[in-house]
C-alpha cells in the first residue's frame, strides 16, 4: 500500500510540473493606464467680475485668487488646473513677454520639444503665444495674451501628480483644445 501511495504521489508531482510550465520564458506584464473618457467640448462665459472675458470648459471651475483678476481654472475630474495671472502693462510688453518665454523654456531639460503657436486677433486686440511642452515637464502648456498697450494675461497648466507624459497626454490634448478656445474667445472688458 505504501508503494502505491508513493507512486501516486510521484506521478501527481510529475504531472503537475508538466502542466504548470509551458516551456517559454516568463514575461512581465506591461504597465497599463486607465482608459480616460474625454468629454465633448462645451463652453461657458467667465463671470462679469473680471477685466477680461473668455469662454472656458463647462467641466472646469473658476477659483478666484488673492490678486485682482488672478484665477485658477480647475479640472476636478482630471486633477489639473490652469493658473491665470493678470498684469496691467506698466513695465512694457517686452519685459513681460520675455519673462513668460523664459518661464516656458525653463522646462527644456525635461521637455522632448517645445512648440510655439502665435495668435493675432486685431478686432479684439488680442495677441499672444501658446507654448506646448512635450515630455515630462512640470507644466505642459503655457501661454500669454496681450493687447500690447494695457493688458497682459499669462496662463500655465499644472497636473497635481508626478509628470508622466504618456498617461496625461489625452487629458493634456483636451485641455490644449480648451486653451485654444479660451485664447480665441478672449476679449478685454475695460482699461485698467
């Protein structure tokens, strides 16, 4: 009886070892990311208490900051925000535009590339540049808009997570679309 149990145990171990191994090299599973549902673009106007007006995504919220006419456009679903700072043009356009360019190009050591898009709307006196920063930079979108005489509005997109360009790219592209709409709908309400 012992011999039969011994042979059964050995044959079970051998059959388990053959079925457990497929003979190939083990390969690790690749990292995956959650599928992100990107909503269709729909926009609404900014409240009247600001010196400027534009349309922003209905999926975002506006949060006033301590300075006059400074706001954050927050995307709670995507844990991202656009920080907008407004300055009257007292120093001159050259100083503020070069400062904005420098803040965008600070990211060159982490960026795979920086693309510039120039915007001009003579009817609404809106001119500026959008910087799209590819790669694992802290801010993937920055821009400034001005009327070259009185107003200067600067924006920067930040995600509240470690930069990982592959995982945030669909959301960054959606917010880039929203920023382009913001820029194209921007109007100055009054002179400071």
